[in-house]
C-alpha cells in the first residue's frame, strides 16, 4: 500500500434507513420510549453500520495490537519494555487480564505482534511484526513511511481475517509500555491541545513522573512540529505523517483496524485512551471511519473523553477504567447481549393490551 492508495480509500455511508427502522422497532416494543437510553442509539448505530435493521452481532472478536515504544528510554513509564513481551506471552495463552475476563464468554481473541522488541513472536500471537519497537520520538520519528503503512495494512488484514471467520463486531485492545506517551503526543499534535491538559499517569506515575512525562511530550512536539502545525494538523497525508512521527506501531495497527472495519461494514468498538487516539487518527486519514465506531467506556486518562467528544461518540460505561488490553471494550459485549435480547425478542405494544407510547417532539 502507498500513501496515495491509503488516502484514496472511500468509505460507504452508513445505512440510515436501517437506523430509522431500528429506532421504529425500539418504539414498538412495550416499554417507555428511549427506556434503554444510549443503548438504543447504539443499536441503531450498529444497524446503520451493518445495513441491517436487526443486526446479528452474536459472533464477536477482540483484536489486540502489541508493540514497544522507543520513548520508554526517556523514563516516561515505571516499567521497562520487557513487560510488553511478558504480557503478550500471557495473552497468547489467554492468561492476561482480558483473557481471564473473557474465559467464560464466547469471544475469540486475536493478539497481534506488530512491533514487540524481541526476536520472534510469542506462542499464540499472530506475527505481523514490522520492526522491533519504534524509535525514540524525542530524538526522531517513531517509524518510516513504509513501516507506518505496513502497520496499518496489518490492521486491515486482521479485520479481513475476522470477516472471513464471520465475526460481526470487533473490539480493540493494545499492549505496549510507553503507549500513553505516544498516544498523548499524537493527540496533542493533531488537535493543538497542550500536553498538560491531556497527559495522564499511564500505568501509575508519581507527581514527579507525570511532570517529567509532560516535559518529554512538550520537547518532542517542539522537536518535530513547525510553527504552522502547532494549532493542530489537518489533511489525510499530514495526519499520517503525524502518526508515523509520534505514534507507536500498536496505534498504527489499530488505525488499520478502524479503517478495515469501515471498509467492510464491521462495527469496531473503541476501548480506552490509546484505542480512542487510534480511532481519531483513522478518521483523520480516511473520512467516514467514525460512522463504524462504537464507544465502550470513558476511560481514566485525561484525554479520553476529549477524543470521544470530537468523534461525536458517547460511551455507555463510566467506571474509571485504565487497564487496557481491550478490557473495557469487551465489558460492553454482555451489556449489548442483554440489550439485543430485548430488541430482537421484546413484546410489541400491538401484542399486548398496553396503549403504545408516543414519541414527544422536542
């Protein structure tokens, strides 16, 4: 794939007739109008994405992108890069946090090595390694143009694999020590927001560690950005360039997942902050991707809510989550199962003696 091919991708519009039909179905069920609140809107959104007024999302997958980040050398995390491989190894055995949480739930997990800093790939992990970790973004770009494109392609290929296996909805996750730093830097570059406004503690930094992390992000932005870009970056090619300078390979891989989902009409569930930054980046490169995204939770990192607002998405879980791996995204699935049970099997007003509620025009 070339940059021209990437930025020329056209996304079909979601089917709003399917969304309207889904809303009519909700209103026909014997319950108060909008009784399930944001979940009703979410089902309508999924219906539009899948062009099906009664979408089947029973077969679900989780895609986790794993990669190391060279900026860890700058002391922005309390752990070193070896943890990425260690956790990915557990993921390959379904023994990491998300694997254990999903142990009794019908969910296939695709863990992908797109850039772990190690020889080979852990057992049970899909090998899409572009390189062994990114460069230190304080001193140079995270990756080359070719590497960025390869990582995005890897994400698209995984979505195609899920499509071929008949998965109907995909959750996103990531693992990569230092990736809250790369994600925050990328967010600041794209939006012009100040690092102090949106930088969080990641996996648990002290006050001093947080201050240092903010300083590293500030210096990184000064090193890379021209004055004209300091208020935010627009344009598909320019957004890709920001991704390859600041983002990790895990983020680039997730960008590909969002683009692939939009291309194939498969709803993609955003997890937390890093996953949301990837979603925002995907929309910046290929317009229309956001129509195929679903927000799961708000996330603890300071910038998470800001991104979802900019994407026009509303999360339905607010639980101060910050674990990563896709844990928040898969927590949405059993909730959606219950909602879909009512949507597909709920008794209609015309099957009861209850007078149908009427929607009040505001």
